[in-house]
């Protein structure tokens, strides 16, 4: 992940330095031209902490103490990190992207293009920090989504952490059965390979993830077990109607997963940012709560004074929902359709 960020930043003209406990990794990063120089840069505009989740807090504190710039991280569990850091120069982050390959073998400058990058501002995160980090994330091609850290951890338990554990379990079942039926794994293709692909990820990182996000993972696993138990009962009773309804519902839900928005179906929402802490981040957090996809954004200087104006592009179908939610929270948005 760190290598991909470094490559993507350098590709866009940033000067990148890198630091790691493993000297061989630094040498590899220099050889791959992922970084311009080795070592920690105290004058860096932004420091990205890309370490195992249990070490993120210490490394964020180090970066804040030893540098004057902004700091963010890329860990997939956010509550513990965000709760431990109260510096206005920090905001938690989690790019929903990755590779099954370990280390720099999986580094890819285009990894974040079209991916979702979650930011988890806290009550102490400065609006300027949020805006600056969000702008860099967007520069890397990612879609910015902001939400509270605890909500993030609950969501990723369902869409990332438990699916990985489920894939590992299913792969283990197939492997065990393969000892009885030699041809089983040779027959495994198509949907089985797609469903279990994530099980090929490096196992070491998941030890920390499961420890750090244990409550949310257990809750999601309980839901999955309950769902599978119910599905088993439907199959056992040969209830074809109930089975069809469940499969059809799943098919429709899968088809409704968010996709890239057609530019002709976008609306511009201009939102004067009130002079209160966290207002800029709240604009994005509200969008996530309402299920509104922000396709693009920028923060511009207001002609009325020092306050900024957030200019965001959203799907025209959700523009009025978003506008209403903003107004209910004291914002004064203006909406204009682009197409």
C-alpha cells in the first residue's frame, strides 16, 4: 500500500521520501523509483503511515512530533487510531484497494483510480487538514467518502473483514474435501475462484486486523452465521419460493452496488462552510450517511470573506436528498444540474 501511494504521488510530480525498519525495502523502493530519497522528512507536507494496524498509533505520534505537515494513515481499522490521536493535523484514512501480492511486488501507481478512500475525521481534525488530505486522495484518482471511525469499522467488517474470513473458511473446506476427492480443486473455477480470491492475501496482516476490530467482526460473523443457518433451513425444507425470493433479492442488491456516475447525470452542489470546527468534514460525512456518492469536489475561497465554499458533484437523482439533509443541519446549499 505504501509503495502504491509513493508511486502514484511521484507519477503526479510529488517529491517522495520513504522510511522503513527494513533497509532492504528502502533499497527496493529506491530501485523501483517509488521514492526520491530514504529517511523521514520532517518538512514533508503530508506523511502517510502505512504500517500494520497495531503499530499505526505510535508511528502517527512520531510523525506528528517530528514533522510540521499533515499526517494520515491507511489502516483498515480506524476507531482505536482515531481515538488515540487528538491532533488537528491528523485524519484517519483507509483506501479500499489492495493486492494479494506482498510488499512492493503488489505496488501499483494506478491502484487507487476509481477506488473508494475513506477518511474518518474526528472532532479535533482541522477543516484545513480534511480538505488538504481529501484533495490529495482525489488527485490519486480515488473517490473520497467520510464517516465516523466507529461506523467505518462496522461497515468494513461486513464488506471486507468477514468476507476474507469466509473465503478462507470456504477455501479450507474445499482443500479438506480435496483430500477425499482428488479432482475437486481442479474443477474449482469461475465463481469459486472469484469468491475465494481474497483468501490469497498475506495472512500476517489479518492477525492484527482481527484483534483490533474484534467486536465489529464478531457481530458481522454472527449475522452471516444466522443468514447461512436460515438459508440452510430454506434449502432443507425445499422451499423453492423462499429460496427464489432470497436469490432474487441478492441479485437485485448486487446490481445496485454503486458504479461510476455518468457526467451528464451529475448536479453541482455549492455549500458555504460555516465557521465551526469540523464543518467541512461534516459535508462528506452526511453524504455517506445518506448514501449519496460524491463524484468530485473542491473547496474554493468565498468572495464573502475568509470562509470556504465546498463545491461537490453528486448524482442528480440524490441531489435533492442531499440538499435537504444539508439544510436540516444548518447549511445553505445551492444545487444546479450539469447535464
